[in-house]
C-alpha cells in the first residue's frame, strides 16, 4: 500500500481539505477531522458529557446535498472558518467568538431554510471526541483500486471523495482492504494502525462532491455487485507519528483474537 493522498474534514458534512502530511497520536482521531458539526435544531449534544449522536441531528450530505456546493477551509491558528461558493468567498467567521458563531448560524439560515428543523448552531467537539458517523471512526482508509473497480461495474466515473476518507491508498488489489479487519498496518517509521471494521455506505455517497447533484446510487450498486454496502475501513491509531503522501503501509501482524467458547 502507498498513501496517495490525505484529507481532513473540519466540519461534518462540508468539503475536505487536502493535506500533504498529518501528525497522528496513539488513541486519537485523525488531526483536524470532524472538529465541528452544524446542529440542525436542538440535538441534545452536551460538550461537557459528549455522547455519540445519530448524524441526522446535524446538517449532512445524506439528506442535504446542497452542502456539496460549499467549499470550506479551517485555519487552525486563527480558528476562522471560510466558506466559498462558485469560487467566491461567502463567509469568514471565527468559530471561537460569539459574533462568528452567530454569523455561521445566519449563513445557514439563509442558505438552506427549507432543510432546517430549528436554528442551526455550530458545535465544537471537546477533547477526545469527534463528530464521526461511527464510534470507530478514528481514521478512515479508502482503496482507490476498489473505487476504480466499482466504476467499471457501473460504467460511470466515481470521485473517491464521495467516500469522505482520510487516507487514500493505492497498490492494493480491489477490495483487499476489507480483508484487513483485525490486522495491523504500519509505515517504515513505525506509525501503526489497527483495522477495526469495514465502513458501511449510506446515501451520502450518491451526491457528487463538487456539483451537489444526487446522480449515482452507490449503496445499491455495491449491494448488487458484491452483496454488501462496504467501501473503506476504519482504523485506530496504535502507535503515532507522521503520515505523508507517498509513504508505504505494510501489513505486519494479526491482532490477538478472543477465544470463542461454544
């Protein structure tokens, strides 16, 4: 496996930022990923006692494809969130200030009023928590060969960003990543990831990540072709360090398996 590209998604449901490297820590999430979510009316989320919430409580692509037309950037140093549409900046707001948070609320009220169940509110994840779809969503890997194989099956181009992964890899056979569950993978420098589970895909993948058009039916295509809706894998960070584009990952061990007593 070779790392083809790295991405983070600062705001759940909004566009990715491509990065050339990432410093990951053992037991932590992918850096800068799913730091924020836009609450779609009161969700019950309590930052003082964070509990994983269903994604339907937030603005997200599965139901709100118009989000794909927004291109966001988050500045870690300043805390500014910048949103552009059609190549023009339409919002610049500081996520840490009440004025900035009010500006973000006002933007989404104007942008998608029909989709709102209440006032949209920017939520920030407290330390040790992220707004991932899965409790196991520490780091996600997408095999580009699997995406290419699915393209051939349906006869249409598929942007790998539809699958919203952190690490895009090449060099594996199509779908070989699904057999890595329970295994460890490691870089030469010693960054080690343990593969936890396959990623089940929802209707968010039907949305073109550039145009916002709901133009494919990828979960249905996966089920028809392979009998499952899985594409990609979730991993936990066992040993931290720096990941970078071009680095190689190799399978190094099988995680210990619990004995099953009939």
